[in-house]
């Protein structure tokens, strides 16, 4: 983990909105974009007693997002994702050149 960028926030704050927690638990949300680092690959976090592991951490320009990326975020389309994000963050503008951290995660498989 020595090559990971420093964290800006606790991994427990990665996915917090109840609808997005439900989407992650259902397997339809596998990514979370944030303006800072909340978790590193291999790190685990809990969502309502269900364990998840961060599988990848990368940087992405907002302008490079596609419908597929929005669907991994738990939204049906990029347009809907943009609309909801802008409503959630008052005063935010959608700058295609803004860089975000993409946290990719999966439910942690429990052993026998």
C-alpha cells in the first residue's frame, strides 16, 4: 500500500446514500466517484452488515464518463447521473476536465 495516494476521508463514508447502499448490496452499483481518496485496493468496508472490498482505484476525467460508467454508479444513464450529482452538490458545475477518483468495489466473498 505504500504507493497509494493519501486518503482524504474514511472508507466508511464512501457509499452513504440509502438508495446507493441498496444498489451496492444488490450488485448494481460497483463504483463510486469522489473528489478524494476514501479507500485503497484491498481495503474492506461494510454496508449494513455486508462486506465489500475495493478492487481498484483510478483517476478519471468527468468528461470521459459514459453511460456504462454511470450504470456502474447505480444510475441508468450518464444524463441522470449528472442531474442527480448536480442537485446533490449545490453550486457544483459539471466540468469535463475535473478529475475524480474512481473506487471500484465488489461484495466480499465469504469463505466456508
